[in-house]
C-alpha cells in the first residue's frame, strides 16, 4: 500500500532563514502522530509547509500525498486533495464565521448546528472570523473548520494550548471523530494534555532545530519531555541515555 | 400664478446667473418637455423590464403602488384599490402641485431651491418626479416602488420627488434608477417629510452607465419619534456621482443611512451623508462600504452634527481597494454644537491581506472564491435595519455587487 503522507529530506526557509534542515516523516492511514519540540524548532513550519502556505519556501526535498508529489501545489489544491490544518495562530479574517461555514459545507444543516453547540461556538456565527475571539474560541473554531473539510490528513497545531479542561475534552472528541471518519493526524502539543482524550496515538516525534531527532512511543516520549526537557534530546552524547530511559527499541523509527 | 412660485424661480435664476463652476456643463444636455403618455406595463419592452429588475424594481408584481417615469414621460402610475381607499396618493409631482394647493407647503421646504445649480436647474426645468402621500396611521406592508429610467442619449432628467409620511404611518419605498443608454445627466431632488412617530424605509438602487453624471439632492425631515432608514446601492460605473443626503432628526427621532458603493472603471464617486441632530434624544448612524476597483475613485463622506442634548450618532466608512490604481478617501466629520452629544466615528481603507487570502485558500477556497468571500463579507451591513420581507432581495443585490466587482 502507498503511504498516505510522506515528507522527504525537507529543507525549508522562512523569511530567509533555514528552519527545517532535512526532515523525514511518514504517516499511514488513520495513524495519529504527535510532534513535540521546543519553541521555534520548526513545528508550525513543518505543518504550514505540508499545507503549502506560500511564505514557506521549500529549498530541497518533497512532500508526497498517496505517492503523488504535491510540493508545488497551491494550498487550495492540497485542501481539495484532503489536507486540512487547524492553525496555531490564524489571522483575523474579515468574513463572518457563518458565511464561511455556509460556503465550506455543501449542506448547511442541523448537523452543523449541533457541532456548533457541542463546541459552544454558536454565538460566534455572526462575528468576523477570529476577530476578538478568545484563545479557547479560536482553538474550537479552528478544529471545527478542519473537521468540516473532511480531511484525509489533519494538521493540528497546538489545539490544546490555552484551553480549559472542558474544552480539552470536547476538542479530544473532535479529534477522535476525525480519525473515525478516516483521517490521519499530525498533532503538535507542548504539554500533551490533549493526549489523554485521544483514543489512540501511534507515534511521537521530537523536532529540534529543524530535524526530527527522535521518534518513539508517545507516552514515554512525553514523559521524558516533561521530566527532563528537550536538552536531553539535544545532546547527542546523551542520546543513548534517552534510549535507555525508554525501554526497548523505539518502534517505527524512520 | 402664485407669487411664491415666481419667487422660487427668481431664486433659482440667481443661482444660475452666478455661474457656479464645476465639471458638469448643464447646457450640454437636452431637457425636452414633460410628458404624460401612458404606457401599459405589458407593453414595456423586455429590455426595460430587465433593466428595472436589476435595480430592484419588479414592474410585473403587485406592489402597494408603482410610479414609472421614462425620460421626461410619466409612463405608468398605479395605486392598489386598498391603498386608494386609505387615501394613499402616488402621482407625478407636477400633477400633485397642480391638483393640491397644500403640496406647496412641502415644495422646496426641506431642501432650499438655491442650494446649488442642480437644485436651481430642477426648479426651472422640472420634468416630473414622484409624489407620494401616506395619510396618518396608514401602515403599508408591501413596498411602493418608483422607477426612473433614462432611455434617450444625452438628455437631462431633472426630477423632484416629494414623499410625505404622515403621523404614525409606515412605508417602504423602493426606488430604482437606471440608464439604458451610455450618456446623460440625472438630477434627482428628493424631499422626505417623516412626521411624528412615522416610519419610512427607503431603498435606492442605482444602475447608471459610464458616461452619466448623477446629482441626487436629498433632504429628509424626521419629526419627533419618527424613523428614517435608507439603504443605497450603486451597481454600475458612472462618470461622476456626487451626493450628500441631509437628514434632520427632531426629538427622539432615528435616522440610519447605509450606502454600498461599487466604484469601477473610470468612475468618480463622492458620496456622503449628513445627520443633523436637532432634537433632544435623537439618534442615528451612517454606514458606508465601498469597493473600489480598476481606476475608480470613491470618496466617502459623513457628517454628524449635534445641535441638541442627549443625542447619539455613529459614523463608519470602510473602503476595500481591489486594484492597484483604485483610489479612495474617507472624510468623516463630527461637530458637536451642544454639550452632551455623543458622536463617534470609524474609518478604514484597505486591501485584502495576503494572510487572509492564504488562510482561506488553506480552507479549500480558490483565490477567486476567497476574494469574493471577503468582498461579500465586507458588504454585509445594515440589512437587519430593513424590513424582513426585503432582506432576501437586498441580499441578492449584494451578491450581484460582489459578482460585478470581479470585472
Ligand atoms: N514569517 C517568518 N519570518 C521569519 N521567521 C519566521 C517566520 N515564521 C517563522 N519564523 C521563524 O522560524 C522558526 C520556527 O518557527 P515555527 O513557528 O515553525 O516554530 P514552532 O516550533 O512552531 O514554535 P512554537 O512552539 O513557539 O509554536 C522561528 O525561529 C520563527 O521565528
Ligand atoms: Mg508553532
């Protein structure tokens, strides 16, 4: 079977600076991957590059969706092929949320109203998208829009940052729904709170300085990240300790 | 002839003798003579009906009443029997002035005849215009429609409209003005009298042509606790359009002006609105949204003048530039003559941001779809102030504006 999403030797620069420095990644059907990494390490850059946002310039390498090279495609073409992204910091858009929803889905029905109510964002319909939305509202709207695109690959950039406990639960449900409907997930999280609400997580990656330095069992990676911090992964000489810390050899290391 | 009428003509002549400067040469057009040749709606050419439809007028429908003027000719007037019985009048202003002595009480009373050369020219060459009277307490559910069509090249159409909504009455008036030729001059004087506790919803849709000069001259007197709501849309290019409707709000009166302008081609538009809060506790709002593309220039003006206490007014002008050569300017003015007037304004002119576009493209919209979504979203204002039954058709007119803005 062809791999759903494959990122090969990706080098990407933003604003003239090289941010991703040779990165490989492989995601299969209905897999959930978590991406950890310090601030500024390039997590959002990776997601935005997969989405095809024009500011992110691919210098080398490619992105493949079901074996097809999509590196040169425009964002909307990628969206049509099934890639969707929940932005970490979406821009304010001068269009009412309600309008966007009407145009986004073919059938604007009760199902969507139910989703809106479940996410507690029905009161935002008549407001311009992300204008004065609270942090939690932004996250919930982003995840809903992503869900409504019925993606094959959902790129979720910190859907759990700054979100209260109840919302965490709701967002977790949406992520599970995405997977149920057949999507694969690439999820960026710092504290991993959201992981408790996701039914099944396959792999965790650690991204440092534009490279994936480690791939392994999600719970264990999270443990090290929270207990020892990223310096643990950074220091190549201690890499062996990392492996020792995690019992057995990491599965699926690419 | 009564002396007062001569007096008006004298004042008008003086204005023209002054020889006001300006880019429109009033002598360059044919003024013809007023006509009253009736044309049955079923005899109207298909092309004219379609043109009327574009500016929101459905001549085939059973509205509350209809006035249709083509060039200098009153082609058709209709008032339903039901409204006739209640005393509603719809006719040409010339006819009304002849028939009813009392109409003179409303003739050039809100708008001085010597305001400028356009009002003066209209007094000296009056070619009809519509007169509407709604008696006290009469509430009309269906809209009354008035259509001013220009079908002959290089003529001037100076009309004078008088709308009187008596105490506690309620009407919705839809006016559509359109051109079927390329070149002409339209001068539309409109005087609205909204009496105590009355309500007038006024929708005006313009569909001119690239070599048209257009000078609406509107004044509205809203008596205590009355409400005047206007919704203006300009669809097509013009050579030059300039207007600044004035609304005088008496005690506790309300006035809302919304204008939606599409500036395309080589159009120059200078559109404003002026709310004068003359009575205590009056309130009002001016909102304008302009989309400017090609080489067009749009100036948005707005003036709020507080002359009484406890008044509240807000002014909001926004322009969206869609092409590198489009020009726009917002000129908001606030003037509080008295203490206790709360007047605010917001103005913004900008372009669609790359970030916004890219975001929408990541959500699956093509660049063109994303642009039209932003344009359509930008236009979405003021509808909640209009009667429910008209909102759908106004929405579809806004859809048209968004479509036309693409080129
Ligand atoms: N438009 C830009 N112009 C210049 N530098 C940029 C731009 N976008 C991102 N960068 C830089 O690229 C680096 C990686 O940014 P990125 O947003 O991918 O980090 P991240 O891993 O998502 O961090 P965080 O955890 O803080 O969200 C940062 O140093 C950032 O400042
Ligand atoms: Mg980030």
